[in-house]
C-alpha cells in the first residue's frame, strides 16, 4: 500500500475491513512462521459463512447478503474442493440464525475446535458494519473499533449500548485458531451507510451523531479469551499494533469507498463478493493472491457498470510473509474454470451461473449454449438454456443424461444477446414533480425505458437535477468542478454525475431530454457492446497489450481464456488499474495465436459514454486492414494513422479489442459509410466518434451483433438444425470459438 505504511494498513483501512475491527489490527501476529503454505491433500477445509439481510427497525435491512453466502458456498465446494459438510452457514434462512451468540458459538465450535495445523479456514461476513468506542484504542484509530452488527444489536437494558461483535473479539477468536491458512473475507463497511441513488451501503452510523458504546458482555467476552489464551492486556495491545499475524484479509473497498449492496439482473448481492467469486470461477490458470487482486482492481468496470459505484477491493497479508504470492484460500483450484455448474441433472438441467460477469448476465437467457465438461476439460455434452431466475439457470440437455451429475461444470459456447436490449433510465427523486414530464418525454425515444428508483431493479443510469447535496457528494468523489446546481443531467446509479451531460441551471426536464437524446443512444450502444465482452470465456487464442509510448506509464497485457490455457500462463501486471496522464500516447499490440487469420477492431468508451472507433481507419480497404495472420503480432495505430492519445478529464476509459475469425462486414460497411459522409474522415485515417447522428451508434452496434450472429450460424448451422439452433429470433449469437472481446480499463489521472 503506497499511501500508508503496510504494518498499519488495517489500522486505517475503511470499508469492509473496518467493519469488523480489522482496522484496529484485529488479526494477531504470532511468532510461528507458516512452514507449509499450500494445503496438503490430507488437510481439512473448513468455512464459516455469515450473511445477514434481516435487521430490526430502525436498522435498515439489506438484500444481497444471502446471495453472497450462496456465491461463496458454490465457489468453495465446486472450484476449491470443500466438502459441503465442512461449510457452516449462519444466515436468516437456515437453522442457525445470525444472532450475536450464534455467530460467536459457530466460530468457536466449527472453526477453533476443529481446525488443526495445516488446515484451511475461511471466514466470510456479509452484513452491516459499524464502530464503537474502544477503551484502549490503537494510535490513529480515533478511539474507535470496527464491528460486525448482528440483528439483535440493541441492548434490552435500556442503556442504549450495542451488542456488536468488536474487531478485538474477532482478533482473539482468530488468535485461537491452530492453523495459519486463514482467509477472512469481509463485505461491509464501517460508516457512510444508507441509500444513495439506486444502491444501498452496508454500514451504520449512529442517529443524531456521536459514537456507540459496546455492552459489558462484549468486554467480558474479551476478558474470557484473554484468560484462555494467557494474554495480558498489555501484550494483547502490543500484538495488535504489530500487524497481521494469520493468513490473509480480503476487503470490499478502499478506506474512502463504500461497500455496496446492489441490484443486478434479477437478484441483489454485495458488489465485491460477486466480483471476487465470479473472477475465481473463470480464473483459467492458478494465480497468486497478488495477481488476483491486480486483476480484480482492473475489473473495477464490473462494479462501475453494474453497481455504479467505484469500488476497488483491498487485501493484506501477514507482514514478512509471502502469502501474496500464494493462491487464494491457500489452495490451487483442482478443477477447470467455468461459467456455471450443474445443481440438478437430467434431461432438464438446473445450474448456477456464478461465473458470469454481471454486465453480460442479461445475455444468458433463452438460447444461450453451454458445453458440459469434466475435470480435464473434455466435452461431455451440451445444454441449451431455456430461462434464468437470478443466478439460477434452466436448460435442456443434448447428450447422454447418465454422464451428467450435480457438480458438472459448464462453459459458455454461445451467448444469446437480446436483439431489443434497452437502456434503463431511472428517474431520480431530485426531479420532484417533474417525474411525469420526464416519463412522457422519454416515451418518444426508442429503446430507452423510464424506471422508478427504488433499489429493487437495475437502472443503468439516473436522470436527475443537480442539488446542493449532490454537488457536495460529487466533490467527495473527487469532482472539483461539479455541474451547476439546478441543472439536469445523467448520474450513475450511485448518483455520480456523468461528465458533459448537464445543461444550464433551470433547464426544463423536457428540454434536457431532447438535448440528451444522442447521449442516451450512445449509452445504449455502449450497453450493447458490453454484452459481447467475453475475454474470460473465449476459446479464441488471442492476447493484447496496451503500451504507453515513451515510458510514461506501465504496460498491461491481457489474453483470452484460450490464450492463457494454451500457454498455461496468466497474463497479469504489477500495476493495479493502468493509470495514464492526459496527453499520453499509447500503442495497442494484438497477437494471433491461432492457426487461422483473425480480424480486429479497437474501440474506446469514455467516462461520459462517448464511443470512438480507433481502428480500423483505412476505409479504402477496411477488411484487409484488420487482418492478422497466424502467429503474427500487429501494433496499432499503424504508420500514417492518427496516434492514440489519452484525453482528459480524469476518469475511466474502457479500451476494447474485438478479434473475430471472419470480417465484421456489415459493421465495417456502416463505419465506412459514416466516414465517407464526413468530408475529412475518409481520407484523414483518423478515429471516428460515433453519435453525431442520433441513431448511428446504435445502428453500428446492431450491425456488429448481426455480423456476430451470422458468423455463429455459419459455424454451427452445419451441425445443428433450425429447430435446435442455439439462439432464437429474439437473440443474436456470440460464439466463444469465433470471437474474443477483451476489455482494458485505463484510469486518466491529472
């Protein structure tokens, strides 16, 4: 951690780590070094998963914590080889409810009493976090200790004190574990809770200000453990200041960020837990913890696009250890990567879609096609998806039912992108009595759907009016010059203003919507493009590198799953998100590892929704310009083309590389027509900014989807009949053997 000393990391870290007191160094350091980090075949794997949705008034209930537990359980059992009998669930909907005492008893009985040296232990908590006054605080802690908030938080003695589980108590419980292979996963935060836009946050702040006090039973519990562990209060305090002692702590966000409880496609979940488990499902090559978190940070787009909150995960390991070079959970996954796993076998198949990225989940409906594979990756059969309910999918089996059983892995083969995908625009409460006028004005814009903002369904963006509270909030996001108060524009679902979308103060909602029509169509086109991102699941062997020219930044390399499995090498970087200054020139290198030609295009989506075609730009012969022969590496822009230069303002850009086995003819023809309609574009060999005409961006994306569907059907039409084709008239097929779309995140920093 560059901003604070590593040994004090948990002392100052916010969000999820602080929520249970790890901000006060509540993982103790022990003298014994970890002799053998990787869990041996005879080692036992134990997990305690706590999820709390239901809280008693006035504490607001959450919606995604039980999904978090399901996500972790399916991952641990199917990808990391945990025995289901060794995973204890403590949630609202199982026999053991998540009361304060039950959580403590479960930790003692399931983990401490059973774990032996060399065993693997995972503790996961999803729920509210808070802070209480610490009678013996660490330096720099503001006198507070982070807590886990149980549903029976309120003391019944009328004192106003709370029955939270302090981080100091968790510290003592972890100190008592007899193994060093400990992973703590925390999806909550310690302050700034409540609702913002269309998302909720997992934190409590005391009503009326001030700080909460813990009940005496909490301090008595700590005294009991100090006695059992033969620790004096002085020694206890000294150990807390030293740093992490056992294993690894994984948290949901940086200290100045919030842990979101967000709506996704038909379900709620913690943005961090969903991102973490989805990534680990699709991890094609075993990676050390450090690399996993590098790639998670680079995958901030999952959270930014789905929960619409900037949320960068955080991790810390025992000081002096090499645990960041060891696998997540201290286990090399014994099974291959996948997007789904069979839960109920038969001619009708039920499966869990925990490995599908949130921004593409809507394309896993009727018509999606999966390969069923064994643990060596051999194909056993196919499943055609018929429906989806949240993260649970349903489909029909093609193949021998007797060869399929619960736990069989499923890999994406064909994605079914809806042909009439819409932009879902939430009408924010800041519009006041103008909501009906906004809803009426939006009816004239095809494929833009007005929605209420109620934290229930997904809103891609919000339409709202800037007020004083939102202006102050924007400044907390680092926006130094927010739009004028009284202006109308677009926000993310977390109420962060979209650059360049606001007009003048006092503009009517109807006038603002008319002004925003081209921007809304750009955002719709960007949403269409997101549906085809498949680098994590593509079998096409292609990799790319984003290289700043002149040593002004760190290069990042990424590769499709096919490329990584072919080389048995994870393409990672020592950087987190690639950070570049405005004015930085970059080169994009694409390598074809196939034994056939591929064709490439390069696009970028700006933080304001602008969609720019960076390559190709030679419109005299666009198909040949995009070809890469087998084994070749091509760098773009080529000589004579306009240079790729990063532009301001600060924010995130998404650079996308599309590689296909056949030319994207219709999309290229559409781009060629647009270029020639602009007098200086067809000859300047410059990037094209789409959107000058209201519908041209969506038309180009529609042509792209048509190309991909054509390629899919040309490839598979000879082996499947029309009645059993993977996609339907309502979807467009995207074949993972014919297309790789890789997404790279660039943060523009001043």
